[in-house]
């Protein structure tokens, strides 16, 4: 069947009361952005708690579904047949045509589930269910009714038009991007941080990203890997400005002046300081990291506390209680995994100590950072002033 309409169902947005229209409008904007990547002409609109995508002309059905499945805020995508003829005989004929075309020559159990949103319609929902069920049984005797666990649930909505659908394709859920402010993602080339960005974007947060580059110790291929990861996450979050910061001189200075077992923590603290400065300058109100308790030395509880100490913005860690396989599962689902495992190392792995401290003492860390007093402020300023911003759109 060539569907000309898709009914978009949302879940959490429906709880927003008088502000619901703001979330609906944001969802429509994100739908329009997603469908720009699909060949065809589409119109997204809303009507009384329903959002519709109308199509005209030719389009690729699978591409439309894949695009909509990446729009946060969508709970279900329902390819729908619409009829402006609301007389019951017209509805009966439309339902029979729908069943015949979508389920040709195939035995199945079904249930008719009607909703009379237009209360002026003269036939009640229970009667619609009974009459349409009888009509389907008569027209397609290979079918049977199962009201408890049907193979096919045929939905009939009597609204300004009549909606007929049975397919309900899961969307990603969450909230439309842009409804909950903006945050800065610390994006490395690893598995975790792209997943963290995806998860926070799913809560309606607009994402900027920052990457710490350390040439010549990290290659241009490592940088391109991060750009590619940002473009994959952008399929869900929308375009991502990627702030590339040259961290080489800062790392070398820390390496020269500080105890090597504290390198990871001190470098991480300066990354957080720089990320917060750039985030604030770009109206981002939080930082996002892919840290998980105990995964590496810099992610023990004392290490995270030492890192947090330099931040005034909240730090979102959506993976904090996940194990590695859980993170990998999400990375595979959102298609970042294969890019993340490419063998191009980031600056954190290049300068890791042989025996990093796992229970850093805050006072000792501060004392070690005192060794940097002579030049660190100037190096940080230079790194921020020379940042490169790369606009990463969906790949």
C-alpha cells in the first residue's frame, strides 16, 4: 500500500498540560528537519492532540520511517489511510479495502478498536467495533476475532477525517530536541561519550560538543573519527557544533610539572575547566560526559569528585551506572560502535600513566596544580582562543 499520511503518536508530551503546544510545535520542527534528508514533499501539522505527516507524490517509505524513528519525542509511527467520507457505509468500505490491501490472502486474528473523537457521530464505538468486525469476517472468512491477543489490531478513529491504521512502528520516545536547553558534550573517539550525548539529547537537550586534540600525538584520522561520530549522533540530535581544542601544550606542561600518577586527573580537570568556559560562552548550561563508575582509574568515585570540584555547571553522566556491555549495546543500536572502535587514539589514551592514582586526594591534586602556576593560565587562554568550530550535520 502507498500511504499518503502518517499519524505520529507521542507519549510524555501528553502530560505537559497547558504547555503541551510548545512541545508539539518543537516536535513538528524536528520532524521537518528529519524529513529534509528524504526525497519527497512532506507536510507536518497538528490537530487536536494528533500530529500528521502528509505526503504528496513519490517517496521512499522505508526512508521516511527510518528518518522518523530518529526524531526524539515520537512514541509511535502509524502509516494511516484517511477518509473524508464519514458515513458508516463509506467507513465500512474503506476498512475492508484497507484490510484487503494490507493483509492479502493471509489468515489472521483481529480486533477492531474504534475511537469516536467526534462525539456528534451517530454510532457509538462499541457498535462500530461490532459492525466492522462482522463486515471483515464476512468479506475475509479466513480471518477470526480475538479480542484478547489479536494478530492485528485495526484502529478506526472518527475525527474531522476517519483514520484507519493497524501498523504501529516504535519511535525513539523521549522529548523533542530543544525543549530542555543546551549542554556541552565532551566527545572523545571512544564508545561511551557518543552514547552519553545521544541519551541526553533524547531528553530534549540541544547538544554542542568539544573535542581535545593533541597533534602530533593524535592524528588527523583521530580528529576525523570524532567528526564522524558527531555526524552520526546528529542524526538524532540535529546539527552539532564541534569545538576542537588543541590540548598538546597543556598536556606536555602537565606531564613536565606534575606527578605522573596524577596526570589523568589533572588533565581531566583542565579539560573540564576549558569545556565549562566554552560552554558558558555558547549558552550551554551543563556538561555531558560518558563516565561510568569504576570503568577506568579516572572514573572511581574519588576521581569523579576531584574532577567535579573544578566545575560550577552541572555535569550530566547518563552512563554512570551502566556496565560496558550495556553501553556497547546502545552504541550498536545507534550505529556509533563501528566508528568508535577504529584504532585512532585520543589524547587521553596517549598520555595515560602506567599506575594512575585511583583515590586522589584533593589537597594533593591542588598542590600539584600549583606547579603549573607560571604558565597554565596563558596556555589555557591560547587553547580557548584558537579553538576550531566544525559544523557537524547528520551523516
